[in-house]
């Protein structure tokens, strides 16, 4: 069973997007020494139960699926005289669905104005990044130690390149 302080920490963490777990713990009244090591709280069964109650997995999965399929309304102006079928084919090949188009002859931007649903690549990229991280197929950082040989190439004009191998630490 979660304590009141644990529940408050989860409420603060969920309500304040981007806040660190340590900061949520401090705001909930945990001592700095405890907040410096949030794993003591986040590794507990109580934390998992609270997170499931505030952010249920089924809701997260549904929202994540929506992000993977996200679309945004976009617009483009095509030159007057361009065949409607050419416009339709161009947009369909890019995964877009035309919602409306009209010919506008006056103003600063005359042409065939087309409004369409387009894949929201930024939302989809973010959802894919998160999915790969959750599945352990992508890491935040990679560390290495030792030396790595790197071929250094210098171009000398018509004589061709000169190369050498130098270790980089």
C-alpha cells in the first residue's frame, strides 16, 4: 500500500510534464538525500501500482497507437493549369488524403489551393523513438573505452589520396 507521500510524489510527477522524479519527490516532502536516489521510490511495488492507477497501460497503448498513426492538416498551393489528377497522385504517393481544393485567382498567392491530411512525421518519429526505447532496441547513450582505429584521408589533388590509420581515444 502506498503512503500519502508516495501518492503525492506520483501526482506531482504525472501533473508536471518534464519534471524529474527527484524534483517530484522533493516537492512531495522527501529529503534531498532521499530524492537524490529516486530508484528507492521508483523501484518499489507501491510506485508501480500508483503509476498504473494514474497512467494505466491500456490508456498509454491507445495513445501511443494514435501517435503512430498521427496526421495533421496541411495545405499546398499548386500552379494554375496543373492537372487535378497529377496533384491527387502526388499527394497520394506521399500518404496524404485530399480534403478540399479550390482555384484562387486573386491575392498574393494565386493557384490551386489544396488542403489535405498528411502523416505527422514529428509525432510518429517521437512515438517510434519511445517504442524502440521501451523495447530496449535503442539506448540513450553509448559508452566505449579504449582506442578505435580511424582511417584519415587527405586528398592531394591529381596524385590521389594519402591515408594513414591513427587510433582515436
